[in-house]
C-alpha cells in the first residue's frame, strides 16, 4: 500500500474531514512545546476507540510509524513526528464519560483537558490532583504519555499515582485494558509501565482516573526572601521539620519581574526570590502546621511572610506561578528549559551552578520550579535569531544536566526524555539498564512502530530539522 | 557424613561454601510440595549475579526467598530448583532524612527499616504481615500492602529506584534516588508485584513521608454488617476520614476484639499530629456512637497491637488461616464483598470477611481444617468466588490454600486483559523461564 492508498483507507474509516494532509494545514502539527520540528505525512482525528484501532491496524499493515499527539504542549519533543509518519490527535475524543462520587473516579477520553476535568469534578467536591503548568491546554492522554507532574505532585504524586485503569490501542490495532476498575489487579503492573512511556507502548483511548476529595482547608503562603540561597535554606527547613506541604514552589527575581510584567500576582518586585507554599487538610492540622511553616520561613531569613486572605488572592498567587513561562516572552522571544531533578538538599548547590553557567555562557536564566521535590526548571531566555545563541543554550543545558546527574539527580522530573534529552541518557543509565527498558518496549510494541527514535540514544535514526533560522520570533512562547 | 550434592557443590565453588545452606535445612525453603535441591544465601549483589549467571547457563530454576512469610502466594512451582535466600543482604545503605529518601538492601526486614526511619520521625508506609520476618524485597515482589493502603497507596507508590539482577545475571537499575523522575521507562512499577518472575530485587530506594506522631484505632461493634457498612461509608465521606477503615465479621472480628459484642466490627485507623488527632477521634466517636453497639478508642501500645494484628491476619504465624482469598474491587462494591460472608465452601463454616472500605475489596479468611473435603470441590468453590468477584467488577486471588487444591486452580483468577503482553514480558526478561517458574498469573 503506498502513502496515498493508506490515506484513502484511513479517510474511509474516520471521514474525509478528519484526515489532514495539506502542507499548510499541517503547519500547526509539525511542532510541540519543544525546540524540534518535523512535518508529519498526515494527521488523523479519530472519533472513538474503534476508529483509533482501525487506523492503527492500517498503518501497521502499511509499515507506517504512528505518533500520538495530545495538545502539543510537551517540552521534550514527544509529539514530533517523522516526515513519513502519521500523527493521531484527539480533539474529537474529549468527553468526560463518567464521574463516580462513591468510588471517586472519572472515566475520560484522552483529549479531555486537564483543567477542564479538575473544574468539572470540583462541582462534586473532588479534584484531579496532577496540575502541570500547562493544565489549561494539556490533555489527559498526553499527561499519561509523559507521566506529567505539577506543583501539587509534591504531596499527591505524579500522574501515575492517579491512573487506575486504561483502555489502550497497541501498534497493531489491538485494544487492551490495563489496570482495572479496582485499584489493584492480578498480573504485572502494565498500567504502571505504560504511564510515562512517551507514546512508545500504545495510544490511550480511555482513562479511569482517581479523584481526591477536596480538603477542608487550603492555606497559601508567600514567603518573600532577599535572595535565592536563603529561599533554598527555607525549603530544607520546612521539609526538615517533617512537613510535606501540598505544594512548595520557588520563583526567582527574574521570574517575578516577568510575571509582574503581565499580571499583578502580588509578588513584590524587589524580592530576590519567593516561595509559594500551600497547606491542606483538616482545619486543626493546617492551623498547627501553619505556625511551624511561618516560623521556619522567618528563621531562614524571610523578609516577609504573607498568607492569602481569600480564594481570590490565592488564585492570583497561583496564576502568577502558572503563567511564568508565558510571561518570559516579555524578556526574550524564545525560551528553553531544563527539567532536571536533584536531591532536595542539593538545591542550593545546583542553583549556584545555574548562576555560574548563566554567566559563563552569557545567557539569561530564570528559575521557577518545584522546590519541594528538587525538580528544577532553569529557563534560558534568548532570541533565537541571534547567530550561535541556540547552540550556546544547548551547550549550557547539557552542562546543567550533567551537574544534576553528578549531584545524584536525574534528567527529567516531569517533562520526559523524548528527542530532547535522549542522547543524555548515559549520564544516568548504563547500556544494560537501557536494554532492560527496551525489553519492556519489545513486549508492548515488538515492531517499534510507535513514536520510534525517542527516549534512547541512537545517533543514527531520523533527526528532526531544528534550525534556528526557521524560527519566527515569539513562536515558541 | 553425607556427600555434597553436585548442585550445592557448584554453588559453593561460585560464591563460597559458607553461602550454601545445610541440606538439612532445605525443607525450610519449601514452596508447597516443592523442596529446593539447594539453598544459597549470598551477601551482596555480585554473588546474586554469579548465581543467576550460573542458573542461566545450566537452566536450573531459581526461587528467590525473603522472610518466607508469604511463600503460600502463587501457583505450584513448575519444576525443581534452588532457593535464593536474600536475607543475607540486609543493610541499610543510605538514609537521608532531609531528602526524605532511603536505600535499603532487599533482605532487610520491614520492621528493621521502620525502626531505623522512626528514629528520625519518618516512615515509608509499606507494611506486610509478620513485619519482623517479612523482607523489603519480598514486600515489593508480592506487592503486598497493609491496612492503611487506602490513604498511603501500595508499595509501588513509594519505590523510586531499584537494583535488580536479571535472569541472565546482568545487574541493572531503574529509577533513581530523587522523588520525581520520568527518565526512561518506569520499571519500578513493573518489578513491584511481579513475584520475582522478571528479576531478583537486590536493593530498593524509597521516598519517605513524615510519620504520624500519634496513632489511634477506633473499634466499633455493630448489630449487623449492613449497619456497619453504612456507618463506615458515612465516616469515609467526612473530612476527618481515617487512614484506613475496615469491617470485620466472624472469627476475624473475634480475634481483633474478643470482648466486643455484635456481628460486625468496624476499625478506623487514624494517625497525625496531636491537635488534629483530637478532632479525628472525637468526631469519629461522635459519628458512630448513636449507630454502634459499642465504641472503643485504643491509643499507644494498644493501637499499635491492633494495627499489627489486623496486618498479620492473612498470615498469622500462630494460627494462620487455612484459606485466604483477596478480593480486588471498587469501594462501591462494599456490600458485595461483605455478602461473601454467606459463602459455603464445601462443608466448611462461612468465612470471615475483612472489607477495606476506603480502598475497596478485602479478604475472605477460613481457619477451619478440611482434611475430609475433596480438594477438587474446594477448588471449584474457590473458582465460584473468583467468578463472583469478577461479576462485581473486580477479581479474586487465592493467597493461601492447601497444596492439593492448587493443582486444579489458577490462584490468580481469570487471565487479565494484556495477558499476551505479560507473556512477552516474561519471555523478554526470562527467556529460559528460570525465575520462579509456574507461580505467577497464567502459569508465568
């Protein structure tokens, strides 16, 4: 079957309107939130599991690669598709099929937007805990592929802790159920292996997620610090006190400036860093812990400690945190961020390295990140039209990843490896470690037709055409 | 003097005579009817690797062994082999209280790990029956969890890194020692609950949580299981819902609370800081007083003992149940789980039910002897339970039953969707089928 015959067969399955194959229509599908780009052969928009299965079976028979795409907010190139490959996207599979208040679960299609799910279930006194910064745009299917995190993963864990069961389609079109309706099932934990497999094991078509009851009280603190060192000390002090808050986020001076440029989040312009801390639980519990948190912040040199007075103020503090990456557009047209993780006690050391690298390469770096679990997001701000700057940013990122590995940390806390970091895998894993991982992929996708060329270093296979000259300023913000 | 059997001799040459157990002790390592032909007790991962590389060459089956508290779990082993005793590897490798992480060898006991962490006010909320004997590696391999699983999740939710020796003797690791990590595939979760059929776990890294400073157990007896279920579900819906909430019937209830009257016992386990604990206990007692026959609050040692007794029920060393079935189900199936208390298995008394209200599912326990019942009839009865559990949207795993019954039953129940992927996984990781052959789902 040649390419055109394949597309004709797929059109017969999903309908003519739902196969995108014209070059100008494909422009928005050639990139995601990363720096790479590559135009797929076509994009298919299926309406249901059966269509996904039939499309996958056709592609499988034709020997064509398939890449799943959520909302395209991924930062590691997970949705970048090779030129001859098919992309399957899920804007038509965006229904919340069921909300179960007794079992505290929701059954959703992969195209459901993270925040839409959370907002929907809050009406029933529940919430969906994983809250990536892109939650206004990112989809549950994409969240599963990347095992997405977010600020509240500190207390509640990443996506994998909130997925009970899944319906997935394998590379040959077979429909399989992983996990179950119950929280535990007999057999290997295929569900656990699948979450975070970056689209290389299968395409998710239905997801049963766990919801949490809303807490009695939520209290949000803003700890204002003269510099980033003292803010890091405060993080250690809070955790060392035996307190794991619901969220513990760090925003540095440059990020504060960027945020305040676009919205008044209530962050003081002259602060060296702020910590956004959220406590949740019973009224008594929150009261008791609040006192200890405030004391820890003052003890470690806070210039001020503020508590959000009401929901509106709380929301404002969080809007600042979650719009930070967009706000970087007021400082430079392009950004590139590193998702490294270090043991929490190494944060100060790691951030000093960030400063040193920033100075040495002459690249501005802003820091807004999940301090509570040691997950940094040093964010390089630059103008990709300047000759050589992209190469410098990449070299600086490589040094930062090496430093994370050296400090006992890892390459990615929540964004995935994808194309972006695959050549750095040997920093944390041996060849034998990666061979063991590949065995799992062999079991799920023996022909390696799903999102190939990602995660593992290969140096030979298809590389996307990431070229700074192709960038339009501001496009990646 | 007996002559050394060749296999034991080969093992002695591999990693030293002192690591090979006396043949007289081999029956200690029995898995059902299977007594291993030799037992070897390495003291480090390199020795485990040497043993596995040897087994890979010779094709001899290897049965990894921890505290031997749950050897009943799984189908009958497929063929003779050696026991690989990991209790010689029991070091606490690295405890970083400020990072909230710990690295521990697989043979350390759950109690040993807990004691080390408690000194610093931390815990890794995994628990297994007979914690003084149960090992960290065994807890991970079986995926077994305790009475606070509803709030804290399963062992897989706390494991952030793992070192294993593969079936071919290769030493690999997955994950790391940071609490958040999406670097590469999540093999931690794959190894957890795989019953040692994919690789031998030699070292585990856990994330930690601050331990509650106080524990309390609220025991309430109810006139019937239905009233208990309503009261428990009501509590579960409150802000002050406990960390674990269970309903017990029959002899299981008697074991936990011999002096409490009533047909059903509800047990709420709460933990936290002092101020919130006052509220949790007071409000729970307030909620239950009007509907329960009696309410009793246990604290301190009494609370600890009750939590331990509840954890140990499925494998109690003094009076282990003759049959134990784990029901996996959604919380909404609570009444269906409780209805299993009417099950008649051949000529036995009806089982005790221990229902996990928050997590869903629970266990059915029989303590009766049934030497006179035909194994095939018991197996058929257990299959009926598996089918009934399936029909309410869950499944049933026969965790413990007489050896004779296992011959005609897959203790794991109906083969799950994804069984073909599981078979391919097993072939990928253990192509010669030497790791725990025959014991896992579908005969893997």
